[in-house]
C-alpha cells in the first residue's frame, strides 16, 4: 500500500477532514486554532545536521552557528571529512556535537532509500547514529519525509497541549501520550501539527 504523504495544503486539508471525524476533542482543537500550518522541510544530510546543531539551543543561537558553518562550507559531508575538529568548534559546535557530526557523516545514510521506508524503518535507521534520538528521527520522518502518522510523544509542547486539552493535573508521560494518540491514527502527524498550534495559542494565557 502506497504511503499517503502530507506534502501540500490539499493533502493537509484532506487529512484534517478525516481527523475531525475520528475524535471530537481533536475537532475542537482544530476549530480553536483556526489554521493548521504545514511545517515541511528539506530532507537529507543537511536536515539532520541542522537538527544536531539545534539540540538544546535557542532558535537564534542555532541559526548563528549554522550561518558560520555555511560560510565555512561545512554543511557538506565531504567538506566535513577534510576539516579538523577545531575548525568545527570555531564555528560554534561543542565537542559533543562535533562527535555527533562526525558520526552522521560516517553513517553514510542512503537518503534516497529513506524516502521509500516506513516510519518505523526510518526511525530504526536514524537512531543508530550517535546524537540522533527518537524525537529527532520522528521529526525528520514528519517534516522532511512528510509521513502522515508520526507522533513525537516525548515532545514537551505536545505533552503540555494534551494536558490543557484534557484538563489533566500533570503533563502525560511518553507512554500515556502514545496511548492517547491511538485515537488519531492514521493521521497522528496532523494531530501533532494541530496540538502545536493549540499549545502556541494557550501558552501565554496559562503562562507555560
């Protein structure tokens, strides 16, 4: 069975129409936010390198480091292979992120093949690389490969949005989040997009 991908606004709107039929709570979320936006990104080596660069950093700080790497031409596998660790650190990468960058290059991932794999297979390939955890792999499958049924259950914003939605005392943990997300299959990626919008709408009001 061919995987339906959320590659454009029409595919997103079709998925939203299906999603609201499956769960009245999610229908309320979608109505509340008004507009659910696509967050698609390019795939490939640079997408994963950006993810590593951005780990535990603000968007502004990550962008500044990326700009330095780009200026130095160090966003390509071959260029990185022939540069020193010191040069990568001069661009702003920590020693640990230099190791992760080297590991990503050494992994020699077949990005074309990734496009034909299932979500579980994509995650399995990516988490073998040092520095890429499940959350990063899920985000790549969702945003870079446009898979329709990904739910990054460890995402704190999704957890907080779910807490607000169901008026829970505490943020649900990853295991509970995955259980909750079962009701949104096969459109968990779209549910995630809606919940991120819902989180953004509510966070200032509730101070989260």
